[in-house]
């Protein structure tokens, strides 16, 4: 009888653990970046990263998502690809999101594989233009804050790895790169960016204790750069688990808004 009770209890706990894994409430993940050479005027500068949205709904007309982004009080909002689905013909959910956040801070975007494969890419461009979202396609935008300069670099998803040139930083400069595919950060770190923001991995989709993300978007198991913060040389890379879903349901891997604060160390 005791053995039977233990087995039943174990099965109940296993069922509870499994069901709980599929409950993923939207969260904000905060990162603190510290660097003693950070320009003074970028101290406490906040960046919100949104990735892999895939037209998912978060409250009526994205009210929950918009409210949580506003909580971060961003100075800059970046979209790191796959904000749509490649076969989607209507972008209402993205339109609701942009309507709610475009006055919070300047917005910049790069493409992911879904944007690149979409036959409605021009429709997306027009939507971005409507809400003053600047698309970075193998380009750099210079943004001035006081005496500091933030160089915002962006490559589209199909970018050729031979194109970048090593960044030669000067005083009062910060170089931030947006690129969709996190599996490229090891190569990208060779080019001397201060920070790289990526997505694409969906956090490994299924996450397990001690193992992390299980499934990579390139068919790899236990992907090396699945989620979180990585330091490679002088470059910090942050990989978002994204907002939307893939073909496999998320497991212990809630959708997230990434909020990064830049800090000058004393």
C-alpha cells in the first residue's frame, strides 16, 4: 500500500510539474550593463528589446504588453526580428503594439527570417514608416545624447559574414549591434561591438533545469547560445527568448520583454 501511494504521489507531482511548464506569463527580464568607459551621458540609459513577436496577442489590442514596456521607461526600443509570420497577410497585432509604444521612445528594427521570407515585406515597411520605426539593413544610425554618441548597427537576416569591419571606438562612443540570429554572436564578437542584441532561438523552446534550452532553430540539440547574457572578449551579447511561439509549445520558457540599463562604473 505504501509503495502504491508513493507511485501515485510521484505521478501527481510529475503531472503538476508538466502542466506548470506550459504556463508562461509574460515577464520583464532586467539586465544591468556596467562599463567604466561608458559615456557619462549614457549612464542609466535604458534599452527595451522585443524579439520574435510572431503576431502573438497579449491582452486586448496588446494592452498588457504595451503597459509592461512602458514600465521599463525606455530611452530606446529595438526590434530584433520575426515580428511577423512569413505567411501572415494581416499585421493587426503588430499595428496595435506599435500604436501603443511609438511615442515612448525611438524604435529601430532589423529583419528576421520571417520578414525576409514574407511576400508582404513592403507592407511591413509601410507599417514601420507609419509609426516612425527605422529599419536597419546593413546600416548604422548615429544617435547623439548630450556629449555621447550611440552607434546603432543593424544587419538583416541574410547578411554575409564577410561584410562587417572591426569597430575602432573613440571616447564617448557606444556601439550596439542588432542581429536576429544568436548563433552568430561568436563570430560577431570579433568585430569589437560593445553589445549585441539577438533573438531567433526562442530560448531553446523547451527549457529544463541544469540543461537550459533543448531545441535550437537550426535543428541542433542543446544550442550553445540559447538564452541570456554572454561575455565574449569585450563584447556583451544578450539573447532574448522572444515573445511568440514556434511550432513546439514553450516549456518553462515564458515570453519576455528585455530591459537593459547601461551603467558607468566608478
